C-alpha cells in the first residue's frame, strides 16, 4: 500500500503558495495518481515475469520433445512461436553424423512417436524419438540407454534387423544393400537408415543390440527391441528414367535411372566395362542449373554403404547403384551428373583356363594335364610358401599347373562369360619346383566356377583412382 502521508510530505514544497483547501485537494489527487501508476507498474512487472516464465517453459518443452513441439505448432500465435523456438540441439548433434538428412529436419518431416522399449532382458532401454519414411528408406531417430559396457571397448552394434509388414508378415529390410550400424555414444540420439524393398504403412521394426567380441568377429546379442508403426504414409520418390552413355577412364557407363526422395538420391547405371579394365567404384556428384553442387558425398552414420551392385532379374545385367544425398528438397529445374574419379585397374588379357572335370589347363591355345587336390591340402604340401589364411578356408581346391616362362603372375579370377573384370586379392599365386620343373599352385573356392564349369585366372595390376571430368545434363 502507498503511504498517503509520505506522499503529502513529498509534495508539501509545491503547496506552500496555494490556498489550504485547494492545496489539500491537489495533494490527494496526485497521491492517488501515483498509487495507480505504482500499481500498474507492479502488475506489469508481474505479467512480464509470467511471460518470461511461459517463454522459457515453452522453449524447454518444444526442445525436449518433438511431440510437444508439433502439438503446439497448430495453435495460433503460440504455434508460430514454438516453431521458431525449436532448436533440438540433441537432434542437431545427431545430424552432424548424417548431414544428408538435413533436409528432412529443416522441412519438419520427422514424425514424433517417442516410443520406448526396455528390451527382453531389461539391461537396456531403447527410445525411438521420431522417424521419417519415404519410398527408399525408413529413418529412425534412436537413443540407447544402458550401464553396460562393451567387452571390446568398441560400440554396441544394431544387428539382426527386420522390418516386418504387419499385414503380410514379409520382411521388407533390404539387408543386401546395408551394413551394420552402431551406437556411437550411449545416451545420445542418432539416426539409422533402413533401406527397404518397398514402402509400407503398417510395420514392425525389430533388432538386436549386440556386443562385438574382442578376440573374434562374433556379435553377441545383449538385448532385443521391437517397435510398431501404424498408418504411416511414406513420401513417394521422384523417378527419372535415363538412357545416357558416356566414357570415363576407359570405362563405358550406361545410366538408366535416378530416384530421389528425402532420405537419399540413387543413381543407377549398368556395370561399367572396358577392354581389359576392371571397375570397382566411382565418385559422383550433382550440380543444379546454376552450377551449384547440391549432392556429393553421402555422409552416412556408422558403416552404412554408399553404393551396391546387383543383378537385374529383368535384363540379366549386372547393375551399380550409387547413393548420394537427397536433391528432392533443393527443387532444381535441371541437374548435371558428374563423374569426378574412377577406382579401377587393368589386367593382362591372357587367361589361364582350368577345366576340373577333364583335369586340363589351357593357356594361349596350349592344353596340358593338371593335378587337382581337395580342401585337405595346404600350400606347404606342394613346397610352396605357407599362407595360413588361405590354408584355413573350407571348400577349396588346389590345382598344380606346369608353369611356362611366358605365363604372367596370376593373381585373380575372372568371369569371362558374365563379362566381369577380375577378382583379385592382391596375392600372386605361388610356384614350386617338383622334380626340377616349375609348377604353379592355385587355390580357389569350389563353388566359384564360371558359367561353363571352368575357372579362369589372370594377372591384374594394382587398382588406383583415376581422375575423370565427364558429365551429362538431366531435366527434372
């Protein structure tokens, strides 16, 4: 309360020259006015404090939960404010490991679910904060909480992944194209991308969290998790058919299609071929109509593959698919696909043909008898240098071939009938002396013969990266 008497004393100096009645009336009016101003000031400060408190509460709420942020987003005024407040520093940190998903985040395409599963053993808890689904992939924002530590001082791996169609029971997870992801840090959000064979509206995601063993490559399951999703509407991908053939570093490329969605861009082309050339992989990037790079290196989390090869069941041709960051949010009018470098090698066109059924070898038109030994043999049995790794392999065959001076140092297999380049592990097959004559000792898998039942061996040079500067334009 305002003390009227103190106000009177404060204004007494102004009242000395006024009549007594008029003086007291003025004093009372000014005192009441100051009281009103003070009261308004107190209320104003209190209201401002409430607004600050609400602002902070809203800031904390929308940044701790996607669901809260999305719930506020449709509320007038508050919705606009909440969208401006969404920082999600934990999600942004996760994005640093997978920057190709930045468009999904910026376009507010993540769907909040905030599902938790304590697993089958109760030793871990896994949270799905949000997800995104399109025609090409299912993206999950995950967090693992546990007090356990890995036995190998490594990471906990996501293994035995399944994406089950709840209506048909079909497993939609395309494990051919994916390698294992891992939890980089316990208690932190991360994104994992699950490529699927086709999009689905009602599905269940199952996976194990496994501990890699220090003394082996074995993954020991620690816990299992399961999450169900219903009424999901995956975003369609953009399909752009291509029929473009270009040559780079002596290899011929035939591009057939581009698929672009929020999660990624896929560029398909037939397996490149060239005379006595072996293709391994290419580096591609995409620019827009103004020459700006809008898609280059795919920055995937964990050990995600950035490309794969497969056999097209319709054409019977071997295909390559390169995976690049999404261009769908860039909305270009046209794009240019560039080949910046090619990882490849060359090989000696002369080959050694091994016919195990007739026990003959053929080189440069000459045919000679060979000896074949089963998988119980080792290199040392033939007087050749010991190779413990190869000696330990099952289902292998050893071939002893008379070695001639004009033969190259064979170090790889080649599938001639399928038109593929050699498969070389970098180790040259050794030779050995038997009764004063030099013989070539070759080890190979029993089930890797060519389409005619024979085996073919060549000499491949060291693979290397070759610079390229080839490109072609595509209208969107």
